[in-house]
C-alpha cells in the first residue's frame, strides 16, 4: 500500500474507533510472507518481557524497561478509577539534566533470516498507546531507520483525568539486518505506556521483483505457445 494511503487508513480507523482504547490499525502486509507481528500488553511488572502476542518465524522479541527521573513505575491499573487500563508503565523522563537515568522501553525484534538480496529493505509500522495528562507523548525511534510519516490521535477521553492516545509511525530500514531495535523514550514531561505493537515486512530488492515478474511472464508465454500448438 502506498504510504499516503496507509496513513489515510490510519486516520479513518482511529476516528471510527470512538472511545475504543485499543485502536490497532494493521498494515496491509500483516500476515503475509516475510512479515512479523508482536504485541506487548505489559501484563506483568517484569522489566524484561516477551510479547503477549507474536507471529514471528525468526524468533521471539523482547521488551526491556528502564526507568528515568520522576518515574512511578508499574501500574496494575491506570488511571486508578473504575475502567482504567491494566498494565501501564510510567517510565518517567527520557532526558533530564539532573539525572543520568533514561526512561525508555527498548524492543528488540528479529525480522530477517539473511537470505535476501543486497537491495532488500524493511518497513516497520509502530503503534504506541500512551496516556496524556501531566505526562505526554513518548519519543519513538527505530534504530538505523528513516522516519517516513506518522500521526498521533486520541482514542479515548477519560473525563476529569486525561486521554489515551496512540502514536503511529512508519519507518524504513536499509540496509537490512537480522533484527531491529525500537526505542520508546519518555519525553521531558515523562510518559506512560500501555501497549506497543510492532509490524515488520521485508521488501525484496527491485532486481528480485523484476525476476519474479519475468518468471511469471515466461510461464504465461509457454502456456500460450502450448495452447497454440494444440490448435
């Protein structure tokens, strides 16, 4: 799917979600060849965790949590009112002149088996669900990747408290390696993270795509020649 079309689908889907807290917008490639999909719900307070949901033929990813200045740590429910979300990390500040501690969740994901051509690259779709009140938007980065485009949107308003939002971004990694690191870092006002979803897709080098196209054309020509000879 073209990038502009993907972002359009994201915006339409989020607006259609209304008050649904988990506005997962799957990319068109999810479930296809050479793709991965993983969801971290942070159902426990462990500082290093595997995804609760994963479809990854290259191995299992991990999320490592580090707490920065002003972090309150793990919340079983947040906000602490009926209907709050379960499993939320207040990672604190990612950058603070008074502390060397960095509030960050680092997600390491195996994405490739090394068999692609030199021109292959990786598309990465990252969705981070976070709370916005006194805390705010986390900083998302795919190490070694180029940011293509993205958007932040409200998915649920909590009256008298704040709002749940989702940060959705598309990245491209080239040259392609066997794993990637996605960093979700607290901003200066600290950040509270509820869920992270990472989708990846290996895109073959243009030469490989051309060979596939030529192979298909050759098969069609052979079939056509055989049909003509039988007439």
